[in-house]
């Protein structure tokens, strides 16, 4: 495990406690309710017991570096369930406000490595990784290798070059392939079988059958970074990349078994867009964007969601326009519902929100838990709350039950079912009620979504929508820059500019750059996007123009 400070006199437990107490007071303006004090103590006790103080301090340190250096940070996943994370500034989501449960993130009854995944501004992510390498030492920090396998279509195309088979033949063969099937399974397709009467194709195909599934090439894990308190050269095979940075020769699947910790430093382009829009506007900060802006919710209701993170697809737009969200909780639910499985509950959720369908509960005791979602179980946290309220499970036990349900572990489910019913009867619920509730949560366990993750991404999506609503010129300029070179997306965004009355003007030698820019309230089309010019030529023109101005 990484160590924040390896000085023998450093007390990581005391330092963590002091930081959390100070941070929570600062968050709540020195007015900390008793419930927060109890929750914070509960979390810290678990973290100390599990030996993860240094882990939280390491994450706190590099997130603090990012924020101090103007790098936009956004958490993802269950880390937002922690009041310790909120107190330290690792996350900006108050878990008490959104009924997020710490045990969904770190469960003392299900010992696993902690997992705080962080999203950073995609263009500045490297700065945070460089900081970590500098702080902990080049030999203690490395990236992680990944391997790409030869899949059906890829192995055919690679072999076609070696066997000198014409592209025409290969294309015709691959047109008949099912992307989900192996080469052996493709032979059941009569069209494929018929084409293999060609001796050239048949010979190539026979070789391909032996090569399919083998490793083709290596690359680097998109986000995973290992940070260790020891010299990694003594524990894992390492190789240097072209930048002189170590890469671990084992894939992420083996890292935890070796006692090493993988931390995810993800680059999120939407945070880049937000940061650049905020810099252009220079009127508001990310954390100061209000979550109750009526104009922003009106934007969601109309379905004008081009460029809005998590809400841009046609299916989601249809859902949102019918839902007509008027608060952040509706958007959180929408992120969780719009997935295979839960999507079947969307019509009922919409009808219940608008009073067209009666909200019902298997038992009235579930009302306080399910009322915010109109009687429908949407989140994994709700399953845990039900198990706690009815059967008296601790949240740690409830998380074990939730996980067993989602993984369909039959032996665990049988034992947990018995415990659930016994606990419910002990709490004066009828056996019939306990059985019906258990079957209900079992039904929804596969569909339940991590609410903490949903909260994080719904807030980012909402804040992007806020910027589009109030600063359409700056927003469209930066989102166009984000998709330079993607012609289909650019065309959609230019049409969106017309709809928003954002004027696009043609470039000239004197007013252009290689990116979209704003001049006198209008967006200037970049010279680099003109066919035949490209980025390199554009840079030469811009550099020459600057030189003429200077000299």
C-alpha cells in the first residue's frame, strides 16, 4: 500500500482525523449536526480498523494538488458515499444529503481494497500523474500494461496482408460475419462456408482458427496507476516506455493479489469542456453552479440536450422530455433507470411522477425508503436500507446480501433469506410480508444501480446543461473544439448553433486560429477544418502571421 508520509514519527491516524474534523467544519460553516458527527466517527473507525488511513491521505493529497492547480476534478462510483471523502475534499457530494451509504463503498464484512476512481480534466490529467511520480518516486509509481487479443475480424485482416489476399475478397467475407461469434462459430453460416470454397481464403481461414484469441499487441491501461510504498522493481516486471516511465508487465487482474494498489486517474473530456467554458465566462465557479435553476430544467424538459453529458442519446431525450424533471433527484433517477433491465420501469416511473398511476408499496414500512422514487426500487442503496429496516441487518450485512443477489450466489442467498425472514419476524413483521419483500428486492437486485455513481454523473450532466442554458456562445465554441476532426458530430453541433442563434463566421487569414474562437460575439470557423489545409498548415499560417505582427 502507498504511504503518504514514511516518517516514523508521523501518525497517519491522528492526521486523518484532524483533517476530517477540520474539513467537515469548513464544509458546514462550523455548524455540524450530531448525525454528521456520528457518521464521521463511524467511517473513521472502519477506515482505521481496515488499515486504509494512508490510502485516503494519498488520494486527498493528489486531489488537493489538482484543485490548487486549477485542474477540474469529479468523482465517480461509490467514493461519493463517504463522508470522510467529502470532509477531505476528495468529493464534493454530501452523502448525507443524498442518502448514500458508506458500506456500499467500504464494507468491513467484505474485505476488499478501497477503490476511489477520480475523473480529471482530460487535458490536464497528466499533471496529476506527474505530481504523484515526483512525490513518491519514479520506481514506486507505474502505469499498467494491457493486451489486445486477435478477434475474428482482426485476425482475418492481419493474415490477409501476410497471405496477400485481395481486400475485395476479405471485405466480402467479413460482410457475412457475426461480430459476436468466433471463427469456428462463423462456419455454421452457409454464406461464410460457401465463400471458403475459394482455396486462397480457405488456407488463410485454417491458419486463422489457430491464431484467434492470441495476444496481438500491448498498450497502456487508460486510467490505472500503481502507487507503492516499495520499489516496484522488486515485485513486478517493469518496462520503460518512450517517455522513460515504468509500465507494469502484469495486467490489472493480478495487481491486487500481489498486494499492490491500482488507482484510477481517468480523463473526462466533459470536465475539459466545463473548465474551458468557465474560463471564457469568468463569472462562476464549478462548485457554485446552483442545482435548482428553473431555466436549466426547462432545457431538459424540451429535450434540447445536444452536447449534454449522459443525456444526449435519442432514447434518453425521449425519456427526459416525457419525465419533465424539475429537480436533481429526477436526473439522478434518470441516469440509473436508462439501462437495460431498469429501462422497463421508465413508463411506470413517469406515470407515477405525474400522478397518472398510483404509487404503491408492498408494505407501508417501505414508504420512507421508496417514496423519493415513487415506490420503485432503483438503487442498490435502497435494497440495503430495506434489509436494515425490516430485518435489522447492519449496512455491512445488507451490502453482503445485495452483492449475493446481484451475483446470484445461490448458497449465500438461501442463508441470507433465512436470516432476513428471522430478522423481520423479530422486528414484528409477519412472515408473509417478509417473504414478499425479500422476493421484491431479489427481483430488483440485478437492476439496482449504484446511487453514488448516478449522483456524480447527474450533477456533471446538469452543470453542463446549466452552462449551455446561460452561456450558449461559450458552450458551443468549446464543445465544437472538443470534436474537431469528427465531421459527423461537427455537423450536428453546427446545426445546433443555428438553432441557438449562435452565429458562425468564415475564417480569414487575419482572424483565424487552428481552433474555434469567439470574436465580437460570434464563433469563427477554424482554418484547420478547411479541406486540404489541416492542423499543420494552419499552424504555419498562424505562426507566420504572428511573426509578421511582431517583426
